[in-house]
């Protein structure tokens, strides 16, 4: 099912999400997340963005694959109860956006490489190293599960400049 995406200003985006258990219909959550991200042509979507306060997100870089200037490889998956075990000290700055904060793109500084653990749809546990764009999207989506948004991580001056735009999104008047 394609689900409406929750916008900046909604309290659910600020909650700490709870762990997925065997009682959860994580197959349905996954289907809803993938259907919604594809409709929106996004590259990452976390459960709180579809009103679900659970620790699950999906990534699908397909919309960026084939863009000449980016040379992005396809990276697609569902990440259940994800944990960032370690972050490399080397940081990089990259422009980010978010389906819950339409029309705003800002430079965010994050670790270039991270070491993560998560479960897949069969609840099999994986531990792996991610770098570059994969690490970038993972960190952005993982933040959503903590109630953190990328605009919280930009410098205070830029944030002040965005106040008007953010307030308009909050009031439901996008742009
Ligand atoms: Zn986001």
C-alpha cells in the first residue's frame, strides 16, 4: 500500500521508535515502505515517516542509478532493528534532502564509513561495513528512528535561514 508521508512538524517524527518483534507484521511494514518510497521516488524511507513508530527502514538507490555525474550502484534493502556499531572518525559533507521536508537540501557532515548490524526480512542478522552513499543514507534513516532529522545536523546559521520554509511545511503549506 502507498501510505501518506508524514511531514516536518508532526510529533511522530520526533519519537524514539520501538524495536520490531516477532508479533509485528514486518512484511506488511516493508511492503508499505517500498511502495511508498517508489511512488515518491525517494532513496530512503523510515517507518516514522509513514506514521509507524517502529525500528525499520528501507533504502533503494534506483532513482540515482544511471545519473552520469553520480555513478551510483544499486543498493536496495530492508533494515530491521538496525544498530550502528561503529563510525569512522573521517567525516564528509554531502547535500541531503528528506521526503518529510520537501524542497529543502542542505549539506550535512557525517561519517564516511560505518559498521552496522541489522536483520533482513527473514530475521537473519547481518553485520557489515558500509561506506559512501550507502553509509550516508543508512545514517540519515537511522536518525529517523531516534527522532532526529537532517535539519538538526546543519549549522545553526543555515538552520535560522530555513526557519520560514520549515514553518510553512509545518503549517501544511509546502515550499
Ligand atoms: Zn528523511
